[in-house]
C-alpha cells in the first residue's frame, strides 16, 4: 500500500491507495461484513488448531505404541476416530467458506458466533472416544480434557464454556466407571483420584474464565476508545458529518467499488447562498448554528447509505451510491426545498429573503471516471446553479465547459 499526494479541487492532502482487499476498505464500505469476517477468522483459526491437534494425536499414539510393549489403541480404531475428526474439520471449513460467499445482508451473526461452540462440542466427543478406547481413565490423553476446557473458555462465551466444562466432567465420570472392572463399586483411592481430577478441570475453567473475562473487558474498553477516537478523526466537529479528509477516502473507495461492480453513483456539491452576508448580518455564532441545522436537515433528507460530509467553510458534499444523475438531482432539489422552507434566525436579511442553497450534481460514469473529474464537474454544475440565480440544483452538462 503506497502513500501518494493528490491535489483535488484546490485541496492538497495525503491519502493512501486502498484496494477492496484492505481492512480499511472493508471496515468503511461494509462494517457488518468486516465484523463477520473477523468472527469467521476466529473459526478458521480454530480449524487450524484442530488439524494440529489431530496430527499430534496420531503421532503421539504411533510413537507410544512403537516404543511401548502395550498397544494402547488399535490403529484401526485410532484411524476411525481421527477420520471422524478430519471429516468434521472439512465440514466446518466448507461451512465457513459458504458463509463468506453469502451477500453481506444475508450474514447471520448467530451462525458464526455459534460455530466455535459447535466445533468445541464436536471435539469433546472425539476426545471422549480417544480416552475411552485407549485405556479409559488411565489413558494418557485424559489430561487433554484440561486443554479442551482452557481452549473452550478462551474461544467461546464463558457461560457456554461452563456448560462445556460440566459436559467434560460428566464424560470423564462415564469413562471412569465404564473402564472400571468393579463397575460402580470402586476403591476409595480411585474415587479420590476421580474427584481430584474433576476439581482440576473446574479449577482450569475458573482460572481460564477469569483471565478470558478480564481480557475481553480490556479489549472492549480499548475497542470503545478506538471507536471514539476513530469517530473524532473522521467527523467534522461542528456538524458531526464526515470531514473533508475522510470524504476523499470514501469517494476513492466508492469509485473503486463502482468500477468493480459496474454500478453508478453520484456526487452532490453545494453551499449556502451568500453565506458571508449571513455571517455579517447575524454573526459567526449564528452562522455556525445555521450550518449545524443544515447538517441535521441533510440527515433527514438523505438515505442512511448516502455519505454526508462537510467540504469546507459553508460547502457540503454527498456521495449517493447506486444513484444516477436524475435520482441525485431529485434528492438535491428535495434538500433545497426543505432548507428554503426552514426558518433561520436572520434569514429574512438574505438577498433572497431566506437561507437557500445552490447545488451541483455529477454522476459516475457519465460525468467522469476519476475523483478529480467528478469533483470538478460537480463544482461546475454548482457554479451553473449560482449563475442561474441561486436557490436551485443543476446537473453537469458538457456545454458548461465552454462557459466561464
């Protein structure tokens, strides 16, 4: 990712060349999809751990059986159990890939958040079978129940992990008594060993849950702080709209997205007619209040998917995804009408007797193929609206190039 310096509409600023594969691109253009991708990434990481776990078990029993006189588990049984583990892992990988291919509006957070819990439930069954067929409670892999509980507690909600811990304890008890030659009647020494092991399992859960809970709380505080800092860095302090720097990023990303999917989008560039006169007559504080009110009206008029920004001074700009020039013009004129009917303090002192807007519209791909072209032509359309008498919206036309 390289950094370039670009001059747009007289404004010099540094920006980065983003691509649709960048995290910044995904976070800005599709925050829900980006969040889904992060959750899916955790599940993918878990499947990798499960591959390592499977090959470790295979290697462990192979060398144990090779160097020991006693064969703990037959290779056929071991192969069947590990084959089940492999099939389960393949199933989860395919499910994750299928989920990633779905459109973002069809993503289900519950599906992804429950995937890790489902994998852990599957793993405890595999672990139960391995311990049962390799010596029962005396199997060396019985200690992996501790590993299972710690991993489950860190990867899933600690309340769900507690249920997994209880399930693991029940399975350990089943293994213990099913492998006992005396049946339900066992020696006090063996029973003490079972109780001690289950206490260790509970201890592993509580320690892991305590650490996991505190780590997640710390992560949430950091995320909240980053979110607040991020919002401050991309919004204008006066209007709470996007600032100019972030607008350039949004416009670049929207242009790349429209090129990739061959969809139109439009720009609306506007300013307040004779705003200097308004400030001179009413003062800059009233002028700031007027700009804040215009920003509030913009939020009421435009769609939630439209990107609203303060461009500078009394200038504003809107990016309208999937809108052609006609749709953008109608939206611009609707805003013009709403502002014209709004009552502003001192508005009657304006040359037109009220606070009004002049707006220029340019659309991709018909009016331009680059950020500079689109902004330049929206600016020319705005100038045309001013020249025609203000308080109106205008669409860019080629003959404006010859007008000065």
